C-alpha cells in the first residue's frame, strides 16, 4: 500500500535518505518523491530540469502500516502522516494510486530517476512506484489556435487541463489528489510539424 507523509518543503530528499537509513527494509518497502520534467528558458536557451511533482510530500510503501507508523514516530523532524486514522495512518485511495500509475506509465517511456533514490530492480520500481518521473508532453497548436496533445502524460488528460502557458511551456492540470483539488504544473514541448 502507498502512504503519504508531509515534510518540510525542500527537505524531501534528505527525509528519504534518513528514512531509508533508520527504518528497516522489512517495514519500509520504498520511500520516494514523485518528480516531473519541465523545460525552462535561461541564458537564452531551453533547458530540461526536474522538479518535485508534489513539493513537501514523501511517498512510502509498506505492508505493515501499524509497525511503520510506530517507527516513523521515532524519526526526528517529520511533520505528519496524511490520512491519520485511529492509531495509524491510512493508505492513498484507489483513485490516487491509479492517478500515480497513469502518470507513471509515461515514466517508464521517458526513463527517470531523480538520482536521489537508491537503484532498484525493474520489478521493484513497477511494484512500488519508486522513480516516478512525469515526462514532458509533446503538443502542437493547430490552425484554429487549438492545442493538440501528441504524446506524454497529458495525452489522456485533455479535459483536466485548465490553463496552458506556451511562453513558460507549462500546462496546469486540475486533479483530485489526496482528498482535494490540486493544480499540478506539467511540462510541455511545442512541436512544429
């Protein structure tokens, strides 16, 4: 099962390393930070950069949530687990994990590990969600100034796109995730045919 932990923004990678070092691998299946690829223009040229998809959050997998929750309470500097229920935290909803898997199918095509995560076998990566890297969608502007998505994670999300900023090469997608609507910025690349 997948779980989400809120941490201090900017401390996500440090938290992942700390958890992997402190908590036994039997209780902590994996610990990861979903990332996204974007294009940014600086020094007169476009460069591909990676950023956190959900800043301030670290994702965990475990088959022993009660035991993991007890271990996590002993780790200093953790903010809070999301979805706290009774004595321990609750897993991501089926819809949330489906959304991550839907975005992840483009991870495998784009390849992607942000470098802060330990190397895993292909089976571990597919089973745990580790190494989620949301790639850049290729888009084209048709004659009527209509945006057409050619490939990438936005391909199946046309109805969820709320805003497109061609100047910054970003599409703002509104999606329900972790119990609320979130505006997520995903990278686009303008293709000339």
